């Protein structure tokens, strides 16, 4: 009898958008096409910009209500559901691989950085999902976390870092097209594209000092931070990179990238 091992999964970073992402036909089509091109995951490990908690904390391993961590939107955005199965086996593997104290938050459901893209990528909600917190915003610490989790990719787990490639909410301009953006957003996006293509991990980890308009693009760094978990998990696959989505959303760069 031949035992099939899961295909090695990519590690990805995506710009997840606010709840109105579901109204953006281009973006939803891009995410759906992306997931259709991926091997089917056995489970998904999600690292979202919207959950910081130390030490590293594991979200619910059973289906619990979503976290609607936003305000001021029409009621229909608070009626979205996504009842993906929990992933208790994956939680146990994360606990073993991290090698440091790990907390549990059994009542914490997926936040919008997790479920908004998953609704578009895996609308059947039939793949187990585990969300973990970011225990730090230190780029090197998150990179090292990704390296410790990298083995999961050989076990059929899709590791997703979910943030936004530029994220200055004061710079949002609904009048801008998908190709228009303020200079600071375009400068940072171009630098990031080139740094990724050159596998310049040191530059990316030191982005606040190395990137043009780094602090303008990220007044607070939590939306760039999930990229470092992805990069750590993809350390040996940087040469297989695909920059899958680019362009801008109301002036913010939505660049998204796949390794492996």
C-alpha cells in the first residue's frame, strides 16, 4: 500500500482589504483565480494584521462566531459568516514547532483579515483554518517564527500572512483608480517589488530605514508584519516567487506574493 504525502504548499502574503473587498469585482476575481491555481490545502494557518497577542496565541479550534473588528460599515458586512472547520491537529503541531509558551483563545473566531480573503478564495468554508496571533511586531522575531513553522508546508498546510502592502488610512482616496496612488504609496510599492524580486531579506526586515516613505506607508507596521512570517516560512523557496496581485485600492498598494 502506497501512502500519499501531501503536496508541499506555498507560503503566501496577501493584501486582504477591508470588508468592502467583497464589492470589488476585480479583487475578488483575482483572489478566486489565485486559490484555483494553488494545490488544495489540508489546512490553512492564518496570520492576520488584526491580531497581536503575546505570547503567541492560538485561536478557536472549533467553529465559533467571526470577529467583526471594524466599525461604521453597513449592516450587511456584519452578517457575513464563514464556518470553516477548526484545526485542533494543526494547533497541536504549531504548539510543538514553536517551542515557546503558547496561549489559547478558544472563543476567538477569525477576524476580518482572515475571513474576508478566505470567503473569496475558499467560499465552501470546507478547509480547516487556524488563526494565530502575532506575538511581536519585530520583523526578525516574526521571520524566525515563520522559519519554525515552515515544516507545516510539507504537511499540506497553506501559510497565509494577511496584511496590506501599504497601509496609511489617512491616505485613502476613494476617487482614485486601481492604478492611481499618492507618491509615497507608489514609491514604497516599487521598492518592495524590487526588494522581493532581489530576495533582499535584510532590506525588507529593515524596511522602515531602507524603504522610501517607509513610515508614511506604514505609520504603524502591523499590516506589513505578516509578510515576515511568510518570508520565514518560505526561506528556501525565494527563487520560486510569484508576485500575483499588484495595483492599488483607493491609493493603497495591494501587492500580494506567493513563494513555492
